[in-house]
C-alpha cells in the first residue's frame, strides 16, 4: 500500500505506469471489475453503433467517457478486501446506468436521428430534481439534461469544463460565478446538448445560479419549460402547502404536454422500492458509526447522489447492488475487518465537493490515514414515503425535494449547516472535519469564524480546503492537497503514511 505515488508517471498526467499489485486475490478481483466496466461501455456502443459513433464525433464531452476506467482506478487506489469490493460494486452500477442514459440520449437525439419516435416520449429535467414523481409516468422516459454532457463528465475528466466556461464568459458572464451553472450554460451556448424531448422541467435548485442557467437552456431548447420552484425554508411548516402545490402543478404540466395520465399504482410501487433502498442506506450509515466502518471515501456520496436523483425507485438493479454491499459490510463488521491499513483519523467532509477531484477522500486515506466516514452529500433527505395515502405521499415527495443535494445543508438557516455538522461529528465519532470552501460560491465563508470557534471548543481538527467545484484552473488538485499537507505537517505535526503521495503533479490528468 506504500509508495502509491511511484505508480504514476511524472509528466503532470498522473497516469498509471501499471496496475497496482494488491496480492493475488484482490488484484484479480480488481482486474475483473475493470473488465466489467469496459464490457458495459462496449455493450452501450453495440446497442446503437451508428448513433454512438456519431455522438462521439459530434459532442466534445463524449470522448471524456473513454477515461471512465481510469476514473474508477483513482477511487480504488490502495483499497483491499471488503472495501475494494464494495467500491467496485457501486461504481459498476453507476456505469451500467449511465451508459443506458447515454444510449437513450443518442438514439433520441434528433440531430443524429431526425424525426425519431423516442424523442417525443422524453421529458427533460434539471439534474437536481429527483426522479420519484416522474415514476408515475411509466410510458415516458426521463432524461436529466445536464447530467451526461457536463455533470458526470466533469468528475471523469477535469479538462472538460474549461472550454464551456470560456464560452459562457465570452457572452459576458463574469468568470467568478459558480462554474456549475456557468459550464452548463456553456454547453447550451455551444449547442452541445442532444436535441430531444417534448418538454423541459427546470428548477430553482440548488441556488439562483440554476435559474440563470435555465434562461440559457430555454433559449437553446425551444421547448415548453416548467419552472419547478422549491421553498428555501424547508423546516417551516407554513411552506409545505406551497411545496405540495408545486408538485401537483408539475404533474399537470407533464400530463398536458405529453397526453399521459399520472399512474398512482406505479408511483406507489416506485416509492416502496425507494423506501427499501433507504433502509439499506441507513444500515450502511449505522455500520460506519462503529469502530469498524466498512466503506469510506467518495464512493459513499457518489453512489448516494446518483441513485437518489436518477433511480426514482424504478431501476431495481440498485437494490440488488445494495443487498450485496450490505451483506459484505455486515460480514466485514462482524469480523472486525479494518477498512484500511491504518486509520489515524475519522473525518467528516462538509460543504460541496469538487467535481474535478472526487477522489480527494481516497488521497486523504492513502496519504494521511484520514478516513472519511460520512459527508454532507450522503446526508441528504432520508424521509420514508407514505405509500397508502395520495396526499401524504405528495407531501413526503415535496419534503424530500426540499432536502436534495447541494441544498439540504446550505439553505434554511444556521441549524441546517452548523448544528447538523456537529451532530454528525458526534454520531460518527469523528475527530476531523474537511470543510470545502467553494470560492465562487462563498456559501460557507460567512460562518468561518463560527465553525473555527466551535471546532476548538470540541477539540476537532478543522481543515479548510479551497476549491472551485468544476473549474480546476482556479485551484488545482495539487493546490487542494497542499492545504491539507500544511495542516497535517504544521498543526498536527504528523508524518504521512505514504510520502510518495505528498506532492505530485496531475493538472494535465483526466
């Protein structure tokens, strides 16, 4: 597990010279899962080879998906045993589902396949809107418009967002706005979204930047657009009636523009599946509260936000994965299996992570023995749906939407971001907080003094890590690592577990 940094080339690309040797059993398993990833990607091509090849040549972002196996490698570096298997199972499921979305997008794309029937059965949505409500329209296909072209690609390939940011900036949008809506707007300006769908559902989530982005999408798509508004003060009961009415208006909009009627029976079945998946999720959390956590790092939140937003209780393959994962986690816990070679610190990650460095937690673990046992994005809504009463079900869905990713802890007041953090730190017996400071948002800066003071009162290590969400030009991966290095070496005066990972260049890597 030591000297992982020596596996990488030294030309700023941080590409593996060769695969990591993990012992025979783990190496073979890792290689097998690597082959599974390639198999799923090849199957996607074979399903519609002409459309896929056309999409590869037409869209800048499509080539980035060729680096998916390398993306997974970054998140499995140094892992062994149960932990390795859990992470691979999660990522393989994400790949299976994402390749399906890419396939659907290209087959339905009217730029590639003019006048196709599938396009008229597609409802485009903002990527932040979870899919539960759309499960009530089983004859329609829901495609989160921004997810495939930019949101996921920015995680796989850090080089994909700058060209789109530059396009948006050339239209007069300031360079210091949040790069998430800015990059998504750039895709629209550059006409790099597939052309499909009979209507579009936009939203004010997670913030005002999404509203700005929706104006660019509206101009480009030329489709009927419904703005799905979510209340900010989600803890207040006086906003819940409005929230439910917004859900009802969304259903009416889809019915009016597709001719489909909302199917309550199918909807309730999807909610039951979501409830079952939530039970598995809570079991994972309970195990990680113990002295023997079985999954740490980014796989937790990446898998969580993916199925939370995109499954909607419809794709039961996620359930099958969760059953396998939880069985492995429970077995590892009962055996008191260590999640890593050495766990010096139990950490909680707070605020929104950098898309261009999702494997940052993996580096923390391998370099400094800092295991991330929980994070803000994983701790999104865990409300159980009522599946017997229509009105209550809609209330539960509305409350869930108000507690979505990048939103639950950044809206609604002090207690949602500060008090919640210390509750999580206590529950997970954490001694360290990694606080992401998104410099183009500055959402946490106003609370900096409060966080620092309360961390000292609790004797908790509090490390601020500046990043810029989807723009590696401002603060690089190396810059993010250096902020931790300085804290660990000067404040805690610790030596790294793996000195080869303290400093390396990867600004030209995927």
